[in-house]
C-alpha cells in the first residue's frame, strides 16, 4: 500500500457550509414564508410537517416538539411514568436517553449491548423487575434494534416500548420504519441528524390517538384553549421557522440517506479483511448511518494521527452512562456492562456525510489502514 498518510486529504466530520451552499435559496424561501406572515409560533406549517412526518414513518400521528430530549420526557409523562418506575435502556447512548428518564422522576436501568452497539434483548429481560414500566431501545448510529425480540419481551411482561429513534429517521427493520414499533418513537432533528433543523428540534410518532392528544396538550402549557389549563404542561413547541426548514429538507432526506449509505458501503468494502471492525448491514436492515462507527485498537492514537492529517473524527460516546459522575446514585460500577465498556475504548465515528466524494472516503479508509500496518 502506498504511503497514503503523506497524501491524506483533509476531510471534515460534518460540512454545514456545503449544505447551506446548495440550499441557500430554499432556506431564504423558508424565512420569507414565515416572516411574511408573522406566524412564528404555531401555524399551518407545523400541521403540514406533522402530517408529512407521520406519512414518512407510517403512523397515525407525529407531534412536533422543540427537541429530541423533550420528545422522550413528554412521552414518558404522557404515559404517567414517574417516581418509583424503572425504564430499561442501554448505557452507551447520548446522555439524553438516561437524563430524560431521570427528568420524569423514574429510574434508568441499564442493559448491555451487542457487537453492533444496540441493546441486547437477553440483557433486557434479565433487567426487568416489578417496577419496570418501559423499555427504551436506542437505535444507535441509524441501525434499528432487534425489535422482534424486544416487542416479544415487552408483550410477555406487559410493559411499554418507547423507541429512542433520535439517530434513525428513515431506518427500517424488516420493512418497517423506525418510530413505528413502540407505543411511541422519539426523534431528534438536531443539526447533526440526517433530517436536520437549523437548531434544536424533535418530534414523536405514534398510532395512539390519546397519547398524541396528550402530547399536544403537554407541549403547550397544558392549555386546551387560550384560557383553560387542563393539566400542568410546559413549553416545547417547535418554532415555525424550524418546521419550515424541516419540511423543505424532508423532501431531500432520501438523497441524503442514499449518499450516506454509499459512503458506508465503500468503507465496509475497504475495511473487509482488516483489523478494523464495523458491523455489516444484515439483509433485514436498512441502515441510514447517522454515524459510521468503527472499532479499533489504539483508538486515541489513531484519532490523533487522523487529526494531524486533517481528517476529523468523533467518539460517540467515550464514557458509558453508568460510569458518568451523575450516575453514581444509581449504584453501578465498572465491569457491570462489559460489552459497552470495551466498545467505549475502541469506537471511532468517521466522516460519512452526504458531501464526501469517493476520493474523500477512500482517503479516510486508506489512512486508517496505513496506521494499522
């Protein structure tokens, strides 16, 4: 192999300027549409977005909110999950997954993961107690969890499934979309996501009419009309401008996902028969690659080496949730979740965004392989 390290291309982890360059006219049209009417909070645009999202996921309702975190919190509140209840989730997710459980007064209970970083159904069943109210699988990296097994466990024990689908918009499992399996699917539209707003944004998808109605109540102070507070709620409305941007980008997200899948497939082929581990796509999965995560030895050295060559990467996430300082009260310790803990020292997220050229992707892969010679 040639000394690709000497000729590596600078590759950004994300490329927001490139997105703006191709969308500038569309974004200005969104601004014009919102500002010309002066409808900054609540409007027909919100309803249009919710209808389009529900149709894309294949459910009866989508409820637009101001973040993926609030999507989790308000869903649990709407299900009356609170103090004394337990919710099972993996320890290798972003802090929002566990923090949302804590915000309701409930207790996060962790279950270890498989080699693909998604929660292990066997570990879920072992973690169920008489206080378990819900299972919150996290579709990490854009790969949907083993939902057949998870739904069977939930039905057996009579507990709810809340999908943390923050990273998986557009993903499919056996032909069904992320966010259509549980009682609710909770999505983030943070700028880093495949379907991304120009700031914080989120939404919940569900087939439950009553749940959708209560979510709409809770997101707007609990107001059933301008002067009647039905229950104490909060402010978690999605701004109209963000809704306009998302509605515009929803039409483009299929091409975004296709490009990310092409980049991921090229990485997978280039890393075949090497010491770089990346979970392959199974026949029943359609993975959207919010991130492309490899597992490697000497991860920190490799990341520094890549940065020297102008290749940006990320670690999502270096410290499992049960080992965070805030989690001490939960009583977990190192060694409790060995798979997640081992992966935390080996995982590295590579650039996979839709603006990579084939040469960019090859340069990243070849530089990594050169490091491991």
